[in-house]
């Protein structure tokens, strides 16, 4: 299992805390069953946290006419909206919910030049709340692409996921399928596409980052 760099600090801290708890239990409780139970629970908890930060290698099949999925999870929303922050026009919003058991790496859906990379402080509503896209802690990344125009991505924090990491910087070049960020312990990623694109997935469908094609250009 490959562990993402964002997990090293968290895993180290969790390991130290669990070791300290087990040492205290051994010194304070003279009951072998309690000691064994504490150890077993500690190992299980550490393994659960460990899988949060897994980063499996994936072969990227570049497709200029397609939108690669930016995250593992489930498609929970496909709707026409007015995107106010960057596009200021109507577009198709697709929302992908990442559970705590999904891979949490976020990837660029297209190639292009990064036009904007903004971070907004906010609330921590549950990720499926209708207002979470505009009220929660979030980032917005805009990629200028020759075929798709401007594609907007939004990482959204949730009630549990309160740590968003974004690597994208204005002026950088995005490479389709490469990492642009990480959301610790799940949450949601929104992507905003042209209204005339061909949607290739449906609500409720399980998708994989850098693997599933979400949409194709109208001309393809």
C-alpha cells in the first residue's frame, strides 16, 4: 500500500497517541483482557486511519476530448446551475461525494493552464447539504483548456473533512490525471462543465478518479 504524503504527519501522531494509551492501560489496569482489547482496538483504529491515506498507482489514459473524474466516490448531483465565482454563466454542475473509505486524492480532469486557484474559509456543513458548495470551507480551481474552455473544480470540506489541501497555483500547467489536491477524511468535489457537453455518467453511479470518463465534448 502506497501512503500519500499528506498522511505521514497524521499517522505519526495517531501512532504516538495509541502507543501512549496502551502503555497507560498496562500500568494502570491489572487486567489482561482489558489490555488485549485496548491493543486490538488500537490496531483496528490505526488501520482504518491508514487506509484513509492510501494512494494507489493508476495508469492515466489521456483523452483530450473527455473529462476524467477528479475523485473517487459517488455522483450525487448532475444539474444546470449558474456558476458565479469564475464562469459567471450557466453550466453543468457535477458533484462527487467522497466517503471516508474512498481514496482522497483529487486529480485534474483536463490539461491546461491554471487560471485561478482560490481558497475560501467557511462553515463545515455536511457535504450533501445544498448550501455546502457556497457556504463551506472550499477551494476553487479554474483550468483553461483549448477544447473545453474554462473548467472549474471545487473542493468542499464537510462535517468530518476539515482539512483541504490544494497544490494548484495560478499560471501552472495542469496535466490530465495528475494530482491537484487532497481532502482529508472525505467530503465532496464539484466540477463545472459546458452545458452542451455529453454527460457519460448518471446520479448514483460510483466513479474513480483519473479512470472514469464523466463527459465528452459536444464535437466528439
